[in-house]
């Protein structure tokens, strides 16, 4: 029987964080590294934007520079191959939240550009309401209250301090795993042939 697999885009398929750090450093005279981004909330991790420009960091990144991020950011590995391999285990639904119609179009065009395989796509802010067999995401907060059977947390600097047992206690998930990348998760599945 096929399983339902939800896959986030940013920091799972598409590498936007390095681009955000680069843009921030170049435009605001900073010198932070990717590992300095300890909070998913851009207003916390990139405070100079509001200090220097008087606008929210989310607006600056996602409205003013959205296409730079959502269309031009590189993939994380060979996403066409990774998603095709993942599809042998079930139906893939891209599950992502984008702030605007332009962000959504840039994301759709990015998925097409890199030949990402998926069966369906869902633009949704509150991913926790979805009932999937596996939810794969980098933002641990998206698992709070999750109704998916299981969660797969993809490594990012802002989630490295998260204890999986503690995170699981805030969900309805039967299991939680952490992987360095989506490719590592798929390789593990291929090698172990495990299912839940």
C-alpha cells in the first residue's frame, strides 16, 4: 500500500538560507554565517533589516526580494533524482507556505526548472492539520499539533537544539526522525526498507 508523503520546499529541496545570509550581509553590513541563524523567524535572525530600513524582515526578503530567493536559489542535491526515488515509496505532496501569489508562482516555476517529481502540491500555512504518513520539514514548529503519523525533521541551524522526544510530545505523531538531508532520508529508506 502506498504511503502519503508531505515534503516541504525551503531547506528541504531548495537552499534559500545561504542566499538570505548572503543578501543580508551584503545589504546591511553584517558578517553572519549560516550557523548563526538560530531562529526560524527572520525578524529575530536578521534584526538589522528593520533597524536600518524600518520594514519587517519578512517583507524585505519575501516581497522585495522574493524572486531572488524562490526562483534563483539552488536545489539541495539532485532533487529530480531524490524525489523520483522517494516516489517509489508513495505519493508525494509538496507542502509549503508562500506569502504571495508571486512567491507561489516562483516556487512552481522553480519546481519545474529542477524537474522535481510530485503528485500534488498544497500551499498551506498550518501544515499541522494535514494527515500524512510522513511529514518532512525543517521547521520544527510546523510539527506542533501535527496529525501526521510521523515526522521527519531535516537539519537546519535553527532546529539543532530541538530534542525529538520533546518535539514528539507536542504532536499526534507516532514517531519522529531527524536526517541531515532529504537525500539521507531516502537512502535510509532504500537501504532499510522500513515502513511505519
